[in-house]
């Protein structure tokens, strides 16, 4: 076992760290208040190759392994989870699905644009009535000659109002997961509308949307993978997507640690820095422990993916632990800051709000426990 990073991995991590410190950290609080990240960040992410990580160079990608991908996602999560989400969804869920399941025509049409930052993708799975129970989604896809007509509503879709293409999952057959098919739907299609969701607890800068498909017509060439295989596409994407979320959570927890240590060594109470008080050091030590443990779980998933081994359960473990660890880290950081942690002059309150959603999307903490339990026992407990 060798945990030393390669020269290429170290360079990618430093490139991401410099980008985050220069172009994200100074603006994160304002983006949170305005409920909108500056959209020009997408082009910069594309220019630096962050939207093409692990995608082959023949499609304009920047290649690289999945550990490099996680290192970059960690740094983006350290800067602003809203920006990390842009990459996790457009690259991690959409572009990688096209690369794995798409036709050559689909790759040439969408993949090259997505990795360059010339287009964004969104992952349209969740619906108002189906979150954890995605196999029961109600959006319909009806075959009409050589076309498909899609109708339904999707909810809480990251990048929803910014996306140029939506990876839409719709019911083309009977009930259950075998009746679901995936489609690549241009968001400028007639009948496709997106409404941004405001008033979120966290990730306020992220473009989260409700999507309505009212008789949206797409050709059969827009179908991603075989008819009735859409649920498999979704689950394959989410297995890797959980690794992305976990990596971002490591960065968020690291940001909590950095902020808490910085404040504790400067703030004085009872005639000495609060870092000299035992219970404050306990808070800092607990955060540091969670950061290291979460990071190692993420690195293990990346290693399994790169070696072509089974990784889904390890990904669930990493996502479960890292997301809950991020919440703990943010809560403890607020405690270190005391009253100042409760106002947005300091970043730790935002970290706490952003961290909570990590335990909810791409499979709640409870769903991850069920997946892990099923792997251990061979018994489905849904």
C-alpha cells in the first residue's frame, strides 16, 4: 500500500487549490447571499480541464485517473459546495454516462461540448413523488414512430436552469425498474421548461430546478443505452456520483477545520487563545479525525474504480461517512466560533447549511445504510 500521490496528481491538486483560493473563496459568501454562482465559472472549469477529468482525450477530455478526479472535487468542495456540484453532475453523472453508454454520435454531439464547458448537463431522475424510490418514477416516454414523446415533472435537479442537455429518466414500459429508459433531451426542446427553486437551506448558489416536460419530442437517437435499461444507467452513475459527493464532503470538512483552527489560535478568552482550552482542542481533534477518515474512504473508492474492481458498496460507505462527517465538522466549527459562527461574516454557518444536503441527495444516509446492510446479509430490507 502506497498513499503517496504521483507528480501528476499533486500538480492537479495544486492547480485546483490555487483556482479555488483565487476564484471561488473570495466570492462564495456573496454567491450564497445572491443565490447564484457567477456563471462564468463554468468556462473557467472547462479551460482548466476540470470538466473533462477521466474522459479520454479523443473527446476533448483531460483523462487522468479517478483519484485525481477526487482530489480536484475535494478542493472545489473546500471552496464552495455549489461549484463542486456543477462538476459532479455535469461531468460525474451526465458526461461519464454518455461516455460509458452512449453511441459515437451522442459522444460527438454532447461529450465534446460538456468537457469543454461549452455546455452543461443535468441529471433528471428525482420527481416530486419519488426520491429514494426512483424505480417508481412517473414521467412517461411514449413511442410514436421513430420518436419518443416525454411528459412529466422532475424536482430538485442540479444545474436545471443552466443545463443544455438533460439526462431524463422516463417510464417507457411497465412498472418497476425494468420499465425505465434514459434519454438525452436538449433543454431548448419545445415543451421543456425549467423553474429555479429558491429559498434552500444550503447550496443557495447552485441552480436547482423543477423541470416540466410537456409532450417533449425527441428522436430515438436520443435514447441512451437500450430501451428499458435506464434504471441501470442511473444506478451506475449514482454509484460513482456518491464518490464525488464524498470527495466534496472531505473538502467541506477540511474548510471547517482550517477555519476553526485559524479562529481558535487568534481569538482570546480568559487571557489566552481559545486554542489553549482543552475542550476547544477536543473539537478541533474530532474534526481532524473525521477529515482524515473520510479522505481515506474516498481514496479507497477511487482506487477500486481505477483497478476495475467492484466499488459500489465502498462508495456507499464513503458517501455515508463523509457526508455525516461534514455535518459534524461544520457543527463543531460553529461551536468553536461561538456567536460569530452564527452570522455570515464568517463561513462556518454556510458550511453547516451546505453540509446537511449531502446526507440527503444521491441517496440519503438511510438508503446508504440499507445498501451496505444488503451487501452484508444478502437480504433486501427496503
